C-alpha cells in the first residue's frame, strides 16, 4: 500500500516541479515585462526603470531567477507580484479557495447526478429512459460552455431569481452564520449549475458505457440467478466492477471542471483564480501567472492522486500488482 | 454499409455549413465592419409573408423598424414601409476566397438595409458579422488542429519508432502538458506572447497557441500505434529488404495512424473553435473591428447589453450546428474504426 502510494505521490511531485520549470522557461520567451508600460511615461526616468528591474531581479539570468523563486516557494511566498506589491502566495490562496469551493461542489454534484442517470440508462439500454437521457446529453454536449454560462446569466438577469455576480451580498458581514451559508449557496447556484451542466453529458455517457459493459458479464447472470435484489446487484456488484475506467474519468473530470470554472468565473464574476489570472496576464504580472498555473496543476495532481487511492481501495487487481513479492 | 453512409452524411452537412461561412462575402448581406451610426442596437427585423392587410406575398418582406415615440430603446414595426427581400442582389464589393471580385449577395433589399438579426452598438449588421466571424473562428480551429496533429504525428513517430532517450524526453514533456487543465495551459501559453498585436498577427498567434495546447494527446496515440506497427511482419519484411527508416515510417507505419488522426481532428476542431471563442471573448484573441464569434460575445460582458439586447446573444448559438456536425462525424468515424463495438455488445448479451 505505502509503496504504491509513495510512487504515485513522487510522480505527482515531479510533475508539479516539471510544470514550474516549463513555465519559467516560457517566461524568457515572453516579450516585455510589467515595467514596459512605464517606459512610455516621460515622468519616469530610464534609470528608475533599470533600478526597478534590478530590484525585482528581472535583469538576472534565468537559472538564478528560478533558484530564487524556488527559495521563495520554500518560504511560502511563490515570488512577488508587481501589481499588488506583495508576495504571490497569500493573494493566490484567497482566490484558490474560492475556485476550489466552486470546483469541488460542482465535481460532487456532477457525479452525484451522473452516476444514477448513467446506471439507469445502462440498465434500460435501448429503451425509452435510455433514449431520453442519451438525447438530453447530446443536446447538452453541443451547447458550448460559453453559451451555457451566458444563457444562464441572461436567465438570471431577466428573472431576478439568482444574483448575477460575486460570491456574497453587500450585507454579508452582518449576517448570522446560518444566513451566511445560505447567502453563499445562493450566489454559488448559477456558476455551479453552469459547471455541472457542462460536465454532465460526458460523465453520463461514460458511466453508461462502463456499466453497460459489465451488465452482461456472466458473474452477474449468476448473481441474478441467486435472487439478489436488483438494487443491491447494481450497487454492490456492478458499480465496483465498472469502477476502473470511471475513476480515471474522475481525475479527468476534475481537470475539465477546473478549466470550465476558469471561464465561468470570469463570466459570472466569481472572485476565483479565473478573473485573477486574466488580470495578471493583461498586466504581465508573470509570477501570478506562474503561481496560478501551478495551483491548477496541484489541484489536478491532487485529484488524480485521490483517484489513485480510490482505485487501490476498490480494484483488487492493483493491490495484488503492487504487493511486495 | 450504413456506417459508411453515415460518415458521408455528416461530411455533407459539415460541407454545407462551412460553405456558407467560406463564401461569407456572398452569403452575408453587408460588409461586417460597415457602420450605420443612425441605427445602433436595432432589433432583428422579422421576415413576413402576410402583410397587415392579411394579403399573402410570395416574396418575403420585412417592415422597417422605428423608435416608438417618446422612448429611446423601444422599437416598433412601421407597417407602412415594407421592404421586400431580393435575392442575388448587387451590393457591397467583396472578394470571394480573396481572389474573385464580386458584388452579388445572396439576399438584400433594394434601397434600404435590412437587419435580420439586428445591429450592434455601431449599427453593424449582426448577421454579416456572425457569418464573417465564423471565418476567423473556424479557420483558427481548423489550422490549429492541423498543426496539432502534425506535431503529434511527428512527435509520436519519433518517440515510438526510435525509442530510447528520445522517447523518454518526448513522453515526459507530453506528460507535463497533460498535467495542466487545458484552459489554464491555454492561458499560460497566451500569457507569454505579446498582448497588443494587429488582427492578422493575433490570428496566427492563436493558431500557434492552440497547436501548443493539444499536441500531447495525439502524440501519445500515434506513439502507441507506431509501437505496435513497427513489429508487424510486413514492416519487418520491408526492413529486411533494406528499406530506410524514413521510407518505413512514411510508407508503412504512419498510414496506420491516419484513421485515428482523422477521428482526433473531428474532436479537436470544435474544441479549438471553442478555445478561440474563449480567448477572443476574454480580449486575448482577435481584436475589433474584425469579427470573430468570441469577440462578438464579449459585448455581453456589459450589463446593459446583457439585459436589453437579446440578439447580441445569438453568436453563441452559431457554434451549435457546427458542434453537432463534428460530434456526429467523430462518432461515425469512431464507429467505423471500431466496427466490432456493436457486435461485441450484442455478443455480450448472449453470454
């Protein structure tokens, strides 16, 4: 158990390290930096700019900059933001928390809906419920995320049922804890709905395919012959047997939802990584961009790691494979 | 047989859809950047066949719209001014495919302009902008995925055929690209390229960024195919006859990957079109006044536009038929490359 998990963990860490290295390599290719716009300002002397660049170490060669950045990561700073004049990590943490809140809720909700729908659809393969669900997922699949998000926003604006932006009401600080949660849930409804709807069709289709494949296995016929109730059969026998492809899909779905949330956060002005990153790109605030990208890698790696653990727990083949001989 | 016809059917649908976009100069009634400053945010004019006197006309017509007196954003149809729609009408000059000069349009009206999908803030025809915008978005998606597949093909071939340290390096690199959620990767690549560029450069920039985002997955697929193909008997035989590495790859091994690449293309193109829309929507893509589906939608980021002018939302729906076509094509291709999928399932139910 430990060996398998340690190997996966080491793999994930190496991946994160590699991404940071790659991101740094790209920054050398980037034309211009944060202080370029100041060059146009006649009130700022060229010497000041040189001094500023030196102060933020932009004039040093890449390996040295990378080393000092690694050092600041170890000190919990992750570089320095030019625009905010502050270390990146605390800035990033606030936004990353909001993004995680959105993404995790959406992931759970999407799977919570997709699993029963997929199983039901596979159980009635080719019959009316299956056809209904299949056509519904097809319709959802051809509507682009952007159109979906904008459509929900138009709906919210027209009807006034849901707030159209932000994650808290104006009087949030004055609310009681219970009302705070309600207010937050209220604000989350729209972005989460957009995320779930955009992720749902793919999940339902894969669950359906995975379950349908298992449903015809001989061991199920035997179990059915034993008189095991249908519900128990589906939950205790079919689902674990179909789990392997679904768990790798779980990691994939986290990546897809993270991507989706980036766009949907901007559209619905949710104060997460999306708007933050966009702003940093437009301002050429490179350390924030690197930090944000790294954050997403860490989330995705964590999701995949979680999927690995679950896989280990559910699929006995992996356990015997990695057992010490 | 049925399956093959299925692929053809989807290809036909896609060809028609792309034909409309490709001949944008002809199918769009007006120039996409020509402004009509007197008519900002004009609502869509509805084509009619029956007039107010309940008389049936064979030629469709629209009514001119006018401001309702006393308001500044309410429009009513002016039933005294019917504008019959004429087909194959001379109008603005344009160049078809950038080659042939022409001034004939699919439809239009004689003297006054008709706006079937309304106008934007500068009185530009929304329908023309959607059609011309498709050229940018679809071409970016198409070129981007061609480039992606080319890179994936080369990387996969080198990695699978030569193996050794090249395989290690290339596949570790591919893993790094797969370790990022793709929109973050898109953002990251875009972040390290120049921000303010002219539309043409921006277009090629986007194509390059798109190609950089997606190459890893096809590369891994091609690698797998090359790995199994290079051990096949006919490849060994050809090698025994003294065929060079390059000849073997070109003649015997890479053609094996073509059906997978075709399926990948059908999956990648709509994804890339969506990526272009996302970038342009966020202001990181093709800038105004050149229309693209993404920057047409970016107007919706203004609250007033979102609330008051629903026809500004229409570009978002322009993508839907294309998505449908590509989705159908992809699944038809997948079915063709794995014809046993259905039989396996029916066999399974027997067991």
